[in-house]
């Protein structure tokens, strides 16, 4: 999903949640600031839906769920809410939640030229603060490239990069798939 800078009055988290429930379009919330989310490209959507399709049967066997871009994640109580392209949770409270996910295990963002820097810096910083998050995945929408940030001990995060011909591994949910599967039907800019 692509963030668009629009100006909204500052709100408390409670005001945001009440207001957001009535909006036609999605908005992320960061420390009182509202950020409008706009639609991505068709290829952007194909990538996260391909990822979702690959994950779904695997997760169902494990008692986990994955959700795409319309599901909100609470990244910090009363201060940050995001709409990642894909989120995986195995937490029992999340599996019966109705408003947002509080205990994501894996978050996936599909990079676009306008959001790549933000997703690699500020979002990475915010997401790493979620105690339950084990892996943060960045999928390039213009070339066959996937980056995985995996939580280690303490404050250590490991970085893994995957390219053409590689199998992507998400250790926290014991999932592996060929990178090509994520790009099925997608026209890459380097083709």
C-alpha cells in the first residue's frame, strides 16, 4: 500500500480508531499523525496475493492466519496503527479479533519506488518495536528481490536477501517457497 501525505488534524488513538471505522479509505496512524493510504499497482497487488496464496494452506495446518492490506496492525498501544500488505499471526487473541491485529509474527510490505525508503527505515524501526514480530519481509515490486529481517536474541536483527532462483525461508512459521512464486504473473521492470 502506498502512503500519501495529506493533512489531517492531530488525533488521539481513540479518536483515530473511531474516525477510521467510518472512512471509505484506509489511513495509518503514527503518534497522532494521520497518513492516507492509496492503492498500489496491479503488480503490487499480485505480489502480496501470490504470497498470501502460498502461505494460506501452510498456515491453516499450524492454526495461524494471514491477512492482506485491509487489516490494521497495532504496532504500539495507543500510538501507531499500520496497514501492511500482508500480516501473519498465530496468537489466539488475534485469531478472534475484529478490529486489529496486536500480535503479528510476520509482516510483509511490497516496495514501490515511492515507499521503499520509508519501509526500509521508519517502518522497520516501528515494526521492530512490536514484541511478537519475528520477521519483517520486504518484497521489491520492480525486480525479483526479497529482503527478510529476522529477530535474533535481544535487540539483534539478522538480514537475509533473496534473488532469482532462491527459496525464501520464514523460519518463525517454518515456511519456504521459491521466490518465483511471489512474482507469478508480474511484469518486472528489468524484463
